[in-house]
């Protein structure tokens, strides 16, 4: 399937909405998650970044792949760390992660942004229990920015809010979006019980093979 998008051509639909809770089971650290965000009509691939423990469940942590925020002629995106929504929203709107994470010199554009922004406090992350593929924690963080071109009337008006010497223009934040989900204790206990049963079954089968 393909969808019409704010790009130079039709975009193949690939991946799924992994934040809904299910991925391929028996995951390995080098596996990637191919997700698709219907809100911005764009694939959002994720790679394994770290290991974590959520409510006593060992999990793989995945974060957005750098390609999501790369400069792209296909998406009419010329500023790293952003995604151009201009044609989709009929206004100069660029999306980014919180606090212009991954935008070069992003925190210098406007006063008040977190200069210590990291994937942990400003990015999009998914924690997955690798054996079952179940998402045990997910957080999506997007920031809506208004692009103000240099030497424009608005640009000169916004100098007091940030750095008026930015030759590429200013990305002025107008809103933050966060979606967060965390596995509840009761369901976490069910997962841990199932994993324990699976491990016991695996050990039993191994003993059966070698006895």
C-alpha cells in the first residue's frame, strides 16, 4: 500500500504502530523495530540503544533511528533534527523531538529550552520484553515548531526570545506532545510468571534431550 504524503512521491506503508503493544517475539539486540506513524505519515524505524528493567521485567530499549531526523529531499526537509509538515499543515510547521533534540545549535535558537536534552528526557523510546515482543513501556515526545525565516518581519520581532543571529532562521516552539504508557503491576506479574514458566519448560526439555 502507498499513501500520499508531504513528499516528492508516494510513500510505501511499512511497519506497524508498535506502541500498541506487540512486536515480533524472540528479539535480539541487533533487531530493529519498523514502526509507522499515521499522524505524520512517515516510517519511524527504531534501533536497540540499551537494556533496561521495567517493573522487574528485563527489556530492550529502542530509540528512533537517526534517519528519521535526517535531511531529506524526499520529505523536503533541509534542517537536521526536524520533519517538514508545511504542505500537510498548510503553514510553516516543523516537528522535532522535545527541546529541538538533534537540531544543530537548537537550544541556541530560543531561550528556555533544556540545554541538557537527552533521549531519556526529550526523546521517543520504547521498552520491549524481548522473548514475548511485548511493549512494557513507551514514550513518544514530539515538539511543534513554527519556522521563522531570517530577515523576515517576524524574525526581527522574535529576536528578544532567542538568538537573532541565526542565519538559518528560528524554530519557535509552540507546543509539546507526549504519549506515555507503562505496564501495570498486575500485567507485569503475568508476564514474569509466563517467562518463568517458559524458562522452566526450556530447562525441562533440555534435560529430557540429554537424559
